[in-house]
């Protein structure tokens, strides 16, 4: 399971879901990686996603990134994550049914408005 030292709650669940998808994708596309774990490129994507989640201005009320009006990902990272989700999304149901169903339900939610101030995880951690 993908581990994060900075995320919690919904953000951590989403990070684990992305981690599971990256594992499925990496296993199929990057066979020349170390025997265990992800290749360097997929590690970089996952680390980038963790930072974006940590800094998400919606915090625990985060919508699905697909419908987000902020679009905080760099274009090339957005494209890579999109490729991973297209490949791994349909392959999630058997190994990770709860993550797959929650992900599908989140994708069906309407697009949110602009994020209210002060909801980001980073902001909350600073207060704590
Ligand atoms: S794309 Fe939007 S929802 Fe996704 S992490 Fe960035 S700001 Fe948050
Ligand atoms: Zn990989």
C-alpha cells in the first residue's frame, strides 16, 4: 500500500488510490524496474501527486481533479496521470474494488466552484 507521511483522511485515500493505479500501470508498461516497487518515472509522478494533494486548496473537500476549475497540475504531469488513469481505471475493480467504486462515484460529482479560502491541508497542518 502507498504510504504518505503528510496526508490524512480523504486526501490519503485518494493518494492510495492513485498509488494503486500507478502500480498497475508501471507493472504493465515499465518491466525493467527494480524487482519491487515503481520505476523512477512513476515514483516521480506519485511524489508529484502527493505534493499536489497536500497543497490542494480544497483540502478534505477536494473534488475529483478531472473537474477541478483550478487545474494545479503541470500540463505534462496532467497528461501522464491521465494516461495512467485511462489504463489502470478499468483494471482497478478486481484488486481494489472499494477504491474503484469510490473513484467512479467521485467522477460523477458535478464540478465545484472556486475553492473557499483556508481549506488546504497545508493550512490546517500549519495551525496544528
Ligand atoms: S487539480 Fe484541483 S482538485 Fe486536484 S489537487 Fe489540484 S487543486 Fe486539488
Ligand atoms: Zn513505471
